[in-house]
C-alpha cells in the first residue's frame, strides 16, 4: 500500500523539520514548502493526501493558499496551523473548507490524532466514491436480466423515469425484482451520488414506526436517551424507498401525506419543523386500489404515490426469460461459491421452464444457488433440482379435456384455480401475438373489448398490454360477451 503523502507548508524551517521528523516516524511520506507559492508549484507535480499549512505567512497567507487549493481540488484535505489565541482565524479557515486546525505550541499526541482522523475520513470518502461507482455498475439497466416484451417496456419506462423526480409506485408479486428496479431508477438518475435509503414498512413495529421514519427528541419516550434522526432525514437530498407500502398503518399514512405535500415533519417529541427534499419510490405486492376501496389505504395518498406506475410481471408471464435468468444466476453463483458448474442440461432447463414459480425470480435465484452449491459435477441434470419442482405440474396450456382430469375423492380439485390458470394462459398468448394490443387480442379470443380490459386487470396483465383506451367505444364493443 502506498504511503500517505503529507505536504507541510510553513515559513519557519524549524516547524517544517519538526513535522517532517514526526510524520516520517509515523510512516507518512512528507513534502515541505516554505511558502504558498512553493506549495502550489509542488502540488502541480503530484496530489497530496493531506496539506498541513501555517495561517500566518508572508506574501501568501494560509487562508489564501486554502482558497487556491480548494479552487483546483474541492476535495483537498487541509489542516491549518495557528498560534495560541488566534482561534478566530482558524474558525474562519474551517468555514472556507479546512478540515481542522492545530495550535502552537504543539501537543504531539493531539496532532497525531487529528492527522489520523483526517486521513481516515479521506479514506472513507474515497471508499464511498468507489462504492457509489460499483453500485452504479451493479444497478445499471444492463444488469436487469430479461428480453421478454413486458421487460422491454419496463426498461424503456424506467430509463425515462430515472431522469425525473416524480414519485414512482412499483407493483408486482413478491420476488419480481421491485427493489432492483427502484435502485436502477436511483443509480441511473441525477440523484445517484445522493443517499438511497430503504424502509421496509412491513417490518417496523407500529409503535416504533413514527420514530424510525421521522426521528425523535431526547426524553420523548422511555428509552429515548438522545436525539435521533429519522430515515427521511437520512435520505435528505436523495431517494427514500418505501417497500411494502401497503402495510403502512393509516395514522402513518396521514403523516406521510404531509411530508409529500409540504416537505416537512416534526420529530417525535419535537416542536420544530424539519425540512427535507427527497424523492419517494415505493413498492407493494398488494392491489392498492382494492385497499382504497376497503378503507385500508388513503385515496389521496394513493394518487400522490402513484404518479408513475411500474408493474413488474410475474416470472410465469415471461417464461422466455427463464433460460437467460438461469444462466445468469449459474455464472454468478459458480463464481461466488468457487465451484465449476458450467451448464444446465437441456432436460434440466425444460424442468425450469415448466415450473410455475410462486416466488418468482427470487425463487429461481434461490433454486440455482442451492443446486450449484450441492452439485458434485459440472453439469446440472433434472434430478439435481428440488423434489417439489419435479413433482409440480404446469397448468395445461392446451384445450381443457375434462375426461383427462382426475378428481381425487379425498382432495378433489380447485376448479376456480384450474379455470383461472387456463384463462390467464390464453390471455397471455393472445396479448403476445398481438404485441399487447388489447383490441386485437379481444378479437382473437372472440370477446368484447370491455371484457378484455376486465380480464387484463383481473389477472394483472397490464405489463403485457399497451394503452389502447381510445378504442374503448369501438363498434366491436357492443356485444356484451362474458
């Protein structure tokens, strides 16, 4: 690891020698300069990790040097040297961007601590920048795997949404990748260098939710031993992601609505308004419109959160993506687990493509991880999959043949589910064949446009369809077919 470079700037030779000896003993690489001009010339040859500069110097003061250095490198780390009793000038330097100051006569241990803390902060800043770069790469659109028509529409929508600050509501079943979409929106937009804070609304106890979201003042309740910032304050200037929004209790919905409308809130036990500027992205696996009708979710809040909606389709409606996703996870876990599993056999892939995935993409990922970890060879065969996958039968995609359906005298059958699965399969096929145009799909199925709209909503197939509402009053809608 390269030594930390410290530039010492002081017009007194004895001070420069003192710091040079002390810092070299501490393991630093030390450069010295007798004045501000010399320091600037030295910095042209290479960047210092930290600059230690006297404030009182002839020709160019330490404050002038600080200003010039910050113009060239706003992230430069500077510590000022000041005489005892001249703290006002040192405080002014900190206002101009200095990290801290040390006073003459020096307390060596104190100087060492300040330098160490400053360089640790520098290291954290560098790591933070690198982490943000990695996050930006990890959550780039290219890492959202899938090429099915519903996914292509999501890519297009998310790319456009990323450059706005509008509220986004991401809907879909559990495991469909809602948080991945939320992070992609954040890390590919103008707020990518700002905080991204995740709140699981279903995991926080109701009696602690207000404190977690908005913070509290010391003494506001038993256990509040100090002031605490809430997650909205932590996310200020960035994005807050409210996962499982449908689990938010009604009292908290009222408080959230105020934050959205006014950009302010009060901490628990506090009297002052706290102002924040955050983008809100939320996600839910519930039908919030039904929740509104049932009185469990505020209608005004729903419209505030649902400015732009992104619907993540379940995996069973984008089966053509299963091979691509499976190979992506195979490569990922073979690398992370340090094993040499290279391929999924054609027969094993057929099992993957026929499974119904109640847990969606997350379930597929877990299945691949488990299998890769336990696979003794380098090829995954059908028997490598969990038993429940091999026993599962995909709902029929051909004409229903009642004669071939066995009805157990003990368990019977779930007629509604069987018919619903069959109906959904045919709807998906019709939408895929017509490029998502509901009017054309309705003609293929010999049903009315109104009936088609109803079924698309019923089965959550909006991601497979395009907006053709202008055809709502079309002439073929006169036949009221079920």
